[in-house]
C-alpha cells in the first residue's frame, strides 16, 4: 500500500515534475491529486507547453530509394571481408551522362555476377552534391529494382560521404537448372 506524500515531498515532486516535458505528440500525464486543502504547498509552477515539432522533419514526398544494406553485409563490405567487385567514379560528369554511366555500370556488374560495387559521387562543393543526392533515386528506377539489393554510404577509407556501396542481387539460375557433373 502506498503512503500519502507529505507536503514537503509533494512540493519537491511538483518542482521536479515542472521540469519534465512530454515528447511531441504525446499527452502529458494526469496530475496527481493535491494533498489536503489545509496543507501549504507554495506557489504553483507555471505549466510549460511542449515546443512544436521542427519544420525540418517535414519532408517532401519523393520516390523511395532502394533500401539500406543489412548491417552485417555493410560491415563485411566496409571491412573488406566481402570484396568490392568494381568501382565507378562519376566526378566531372553531367547528370544525364552520370545516370547513363551508372545504369550501364550496375547492369554490367550484375551480369558479371558481382555482388557489391562502389560508386564515387563526390560530396559537392558544400556537401550537397547533385550526383550524391540523385544516385539513390536513379537506382530506384523500375528497371534496376531486380538488380539492386540496397545502398549505403561508404566507409571513410572508401570515400565516406562522397561514395556509396551498392549491393547487387544474385542472378537467377538458367531455366535449364544447375549444370550437371
């Protein structure tokens, strides 16, 4: 059984509770009942309202890119336990030339049976490079969905923010089945 709070304990708890802010979108907990009317509690602390959610969280809807690599596979590629089969550097190319080169590179690597590749996009002048931003959208194209398993930012030794790991799906076996020995 809970004992009732003493007036001093209630005053102290009210001071602590006044410093707590609920998470955005959550209702604050119901206030505890006040002690007997004869008890002196001191002045009531002002109620604080939670700040509105920042506008930066509101994003414009856009095409969803390929999903991220699984953490284990990303770790294996970054530590070079799974080798990078090939890489392409898109520095200095315009958007259309870069997109054409990227799509051709990814499809050729998939046909060759490679499982992971590196795409170097660069970071751009202020860290907001166009190629860096558009590459995930290009890889989400319908004709590449059967090829690309996922993408993730590369490890620092492979280019960091200016490069992407691309995991490729396995090629299906021929219709005749596996070769016989």
